[in-house]
């Protein structure tokens, strides 16, 4: 219960920081989901997007960025792990990032703090909308 209350607080705090940039005509979860998808496509797409030379079939079983509903089969524990992996890459050197990249994949870049915030916001929103 305390964890849910804390997540709600983080969710509301992040919501207040979005400002005027969010289009009010579009469902806010759709906007958040699209931002999260863009972040994951940039940093995880070489394995989690179908049809690429670097696509990993086992990775697609976890989440498939080729679908709009990529997050539906992901549970809270996995979602938190995804956020943790993204955060851990923020401080990695280019050499460390290259070791994570599949052979033949694009040169990886560290996620920005804004990208991490966008994905963190999605995770908080997703958890609040999917109580276990």
C-alpha cells in the first residue's frame, strides 16, 4: 500500500512537470506510451524490433516494439527491471555501451535524463493503471 501511495506521488509530481507541451486533445496515456516507445526503440530496438538483422527472438518474447501494445504482456517486476536497465546505461561509457550492443547493431548512445524521466513516467502511469 505504501508503495502504491509513493508511486501515486511520483506520478502526480511528474504530471505537474510536463507543462504545456502535452496535447490535451490526445489521451494522456497514449502520449506517455508513445514517448516510452520512442525511448525504448532508440535504446532497445536493435533486439526488440522485428525484422532487423539484430533482432533477438528471445527478446521479442519479452516485449515486441513492433506492436502498439508492446507493454501488455509485461508485468510490474519486468517493467521496473526495464527502467533499471535504462537508468544503468545513463552513466556508462561508450565502450561499456558497445559491449551491450548486438553485433552489427547501431552504435548505442546513453539515454538522456529526459528519456529516463519519460520512461519512468510511463512505468509509474502503467503501474497505477494495472493494479495486481
